[in-house]
C-alpha cells in the first residue's frame, strides 16, 4: 500500500507597524531587553488595550491578497494559558469570529494551476521571549524579554491542501512573497518575524478521510520546514505500515538531531477557555475601508509573473525568477523598457545581475548599475558595437566603477569593429593572400570560410564583428565571380 501526505500550515506573520497592537510601545527588533514595554504589554492590573488601526489595515490587505471574505464584524477573544512569557495569563487573539475566512492562493506550477485554500486569517498579539541560555545562572534560571509582548501578528491557517514536504516549502515561499510584496511583513524567518507550524498526517493513496495529524513546531527556515516534514511523513508512514496508530500531538523539530520529538499531547480548544475580550469592542470594518485598501494593493507576484509572460513574451521560468521580489521585477521592467529588448534584459538580470548579487551578498536595491545603464550596455550589443563577451567585461567594470558602458568602451578601446567600410580593405587583403582556401570555397567547401574570418579577426586583434566579416567575405567572393 502506498501513502499520501496531507499537510496544512499555520503561519504567524509580524505586521510591519511601528507600534504594538494594543499599546504605543515600539516594535523595533533588537532593542535592549525589556525597554519597549509599558503597563499594557506587561499586563499590569488596570491597564487597557486600544487596537492599532494600522495593524487592522495591514491584516485587511493581507486578507484581500489571499482572496478571503472579510467580515464586517470580528471579535477579539482571550485565549487563556499559563506561561511565563505571557504576562496577562491570556493572549488576546481572535477565535470564533475571525477577521477573514475562506481564501485561496492560486499559482502555476509545472504548467498547472494549483490552489491552496485559506481557512482563516486573524489578528493576535505575540508573547514575550524566554531566554534559557547565555546568563551566568542559566542552569537555574530563565530570563524573559517582554519587548515582543504585544507585537501584532497575523495568523494564517491553510486548508490541508499540500501533499509533500517540497510542495509545502514551495507554497510557504509563495505566501511569504505575497506578504512581502504588499508590505505587511518583512519575510525575515531568522528574526522570527515570519514563523510557520506544520500540521501533517498520512493516509492511503485514494482515501478521502484524514488521518490523525501531528503539529510540528520550531521550523524557522525553509530548509527546516522541508526537512521536518520529510522526517515526520516517513515516521508516520512507518508507524502505520507496522500496524500502529499515530498519536495526535505537538512535536518539536530538533535541527541538530534531524528529527521531531514529542513536545506535548495536543491540547483541545476548550483547554484554553476562550471567551470574548471584554476590554475591546468588536472590530468593525466597512466596505469603503476595504475598497480603499484594495485599491492601494500592489500587483501580486503571481499576477505580475503572468503579465511579464504576456507583455514581454518571456518564458514562464524567466518570469518566475524575475518576480521573486518586486524590486527585482521593477529593475527588469525598467531595463526592458529603456533597452527595447526585453529578452536581453531578462538574460542580463537573471544571469550577470543575480550572479553579482550572490557574489557580493547584496540585494537589487543596492546594485550600482541603474536599469537605464544596463539598457545602454544592451543597446551597444544590439548595435553591433560590442560582442557579448566584451560586454561581460564591460559589465564587470560598470559594476566595480559605476561608470557608463560607453565611457568604458571608449576609454579602453573595447568596441567591436562593425563598420563595413573599415573592414573591407582588410577582407580584400586576406582574400588575395589566401588563394588556396578561396578556391576551395568556390568549389563548394564551407570550412575554409571560417579560416578566412579567423584571419581577419586576427588582424584586428579580435575586435572585428565576426558576423560583418562573414558577410563581407561572401560579398567579395560573389563579386569576384
Ligand atoms: P486544530 O483544531 O487541531 O487546531 P484545525 O482544524 O484548526 O485543527 O486545523 C489546523 C491546521 O491543521 C490547518 O492548517 C489544517 O489544514 C490542518 N489540518 C487539520 N486536519 C489535518 C489532518 N488530518 N492532516 C493534516 N493537516 C490537518
Ligand atoms: Zn506597551
Ligand atoms: Mg485550530
């Protein structure tokens, strides 16, 4: 019997507000511990929360990008549990009336359209951070940093529509690109501003019923998400194949050991004693506000990818690479427009530009070659002034010096000789000096033509445009006939 994995993701994305969700404290990452705190986010008695309007706007934008239904009224609830990093003893979250439900992310993969359903999108506050290591008494004590307490989070829950570890990681990358593109999240998994838990079960292929799932936590990179799911899928498959039953539980990915381990058997919702938050009124969102946010939403990566294919005639592969980030796509579109040669612009961006970015570990925003300057380089090639290999040399010099292509070509005499008038005498000379090859060509052999072109190239120090030389030789032999 063969088995199929069933995976649903729960994503927590920190919203890019300046201040926290229920107080005015800064959300800035990396501040000294417990400096961005106040009575509200420390949960001191009597302190009252006030909802950050900006956080709601960001959440609405994300819900729209995920094609959700946004509800006119949503309710904050208290999710009660005891943990030292949760100062109030409860987390303010949304429960049975979330901000938005029933969305989807649709994308093309291997020539097919796939859709991953979104069950819900809701707002909640983050907890503080427990620090178990790095202090002289860390063997006995845990320290807590409440700077993160009250930072606004968007929780996104997908339907169990993913069926392999690789698909889950790929989808998560696409979701991340959407959130980053609309400016609600910075996509930074290392700093924890984007986190993902994975729910996974396995079932016999062909079965519609869902198997018992486990929830895997501590997946703070794409690689860990994929590795943990691969591990968990094979662990569950082995249990079922040997006649056992998967236990419903929360498991922790241990990156050092390369396996998941039991954290706790899964709590039920009623363990949290959810009830409506009495200190916050229902969140009201009217149609006008939704319409305004929808209007301001930028083009989404998948939409842009399709447009690049249609508008510039690019292969889907190119369009996928170029729309990895909005900034990269902007760069490409600017270079395509000002060079008038989209395919060449795409080749240069995907090839040389991305290579430089990788080598110098930087981003497109910091590239020292403006799109218009790359376009000028492309025009020099298209005009026959530069060979492609000479252009790569020029490109490297542009990158390190910030100079324009024309200046480098002129200063270093890198230009290609494409002017027929300048080459004609040389061609005539080479023909006169090589009667043997010439008569072979006339007898119908193609090979010696390359030899003659080579002679002209040699005489110009490699600078003649071989295409023009080729034409001139043919022309001269035809005329002499
Ligand atoms: P819970 O009540 O345990 O939180 P939910 O129904 O709210 O479960 O779903 C939480 C997440 O788990 C969602 O992403 C959902 O797609 C996923 N999920 C639910 N059931 C399964 C299953 N049997 N196998 C894999 N994923 C599942
Ligand atoms: Zn505060
Ligand atoms: Mg749930």
